[in-house]
């Protein structure tokens, strides 16, 4: 067994040990708004519920290890002390991952990740309509644990309204853990599906995905492709070139001239095998 003094290793390495060992962690899909009314949406796995009377939640948008900068979520709640914490289930996990990309200030992650902005009843930030449970919260306290990269910033929230989709309720009127199908965060690029175990999503750290808002409408409004499929397609940083698509067509002539539904079905099969580039090539075929 190795023994480590946290002060004697780089913060990035310590970060990896902490996230790999303290897992799986629930995900706070936090919707905030700045003083000019511009929405922001970002997931955080330093999160949990800490009481029911009153109902309290805490999540932490930590300072970035690289660059020691703060996140838009923290900057927003410092000005507008309200947040909606949306839960993440398996149906929206790919879109959630896409929204975690470091888009510039002012970019609407709802649009980039293909989510619907649903007005809240008690707070200004929007809810994620596709999330099965949404907590409208008032921020009661901000606790800063340090000013170096990796330091936590605890956002203490009081739940003032809860919205729950009937689709995740059981016969007793309570949340059915199988129906809600929650996902949690682990170390590296790993997630855990509560009812099935671990799976992996490449982390969108060094590149920005094009976003679901840049996907052609015929694909975005597909009757075949799911939200997770669109999240994977939107996570690509560059589309295949015309030459790439032409070469793919020569290698797979049976894909040429397919009707849209069949084309989308074949693309989905590539996505199921985590081959996003080939899926795009199928979709871009004439």
C-alpha cells in the first residue's frame, strides 16, 4: 500500500486519486443565470443532499486546476443567488457530457447540448425539461475553501420547489429507482449507471464539440436518433471532410442512396459502437 501526503504531490494527481476513490458521485446538473439574464448549464459531481427539514443541497464548482480560474456557474450565483439542480439519468447523459465542454462566456449550453429551457416557478434560472427531477433552489451560503487551483467553492442551496416526472414514479407514488435510471460520476472518463454499472464517455476537455445546435435539422429531428445519439454527434470537434465522406462511400457503396430512416439506423449502429466519425460519414452521404 502506498501512503501519500497531499502536500507532496501535484494537485492534478491528487485530484485524480480523490475522484477515482470517492465514486460513484451523484451529478448536480446546475442551471444558473447571470445578471444580464444569460443562462448557463453545467454538471458538477462534487454534490449531495444534506438535509430534508429544511431540504438542503450542496455542490461545488471547484477552481480549475489548470489556470486557477473560476467557472461561470460560480460567477453567476455570486450575482444571482438562485439555481436549478436537475438530476441526470441515462437518457440524457451524452447531452450532459457535451454541456460540460468549456464553451466561452455567453454561449447557451442548453442550445449546444440540445436541451429545452423550461421556465421555473420560484427562481430565475431555467429548468432542463428533459431531466426527470428538477430542484428549484435559493442559494443560502457560499463557502470558499481556498484560492488555489483545485480549491472548492461550496454552494449551499435550499430547495424551494421540486418537479418530478410521473414516468419515474412507482405504484406507491414514490420515485422508482429502476425507472429513474440515474447515472453517477467516477474517476477519469467513467460513469456508473445505477442499475447496470460502469460505462465510459470520453471527456470533452481539450476540444469543443460543435454542439447539437449545429447539427442539420433533418438529423436533429430524426425519428430514429435519440438524445444520447445527438449528444455524441454534437461532441465531435470537426466534421468529416467531403473527401473523407467520398472515400467512405467507395468503401461502403451499400450506404449510398438510402432513405433517411435507414441511413439514421445505420448511423445509430456506429454510435452504439462509439464510432462517431463513421456515423457522421453515413449521415453526410448523398
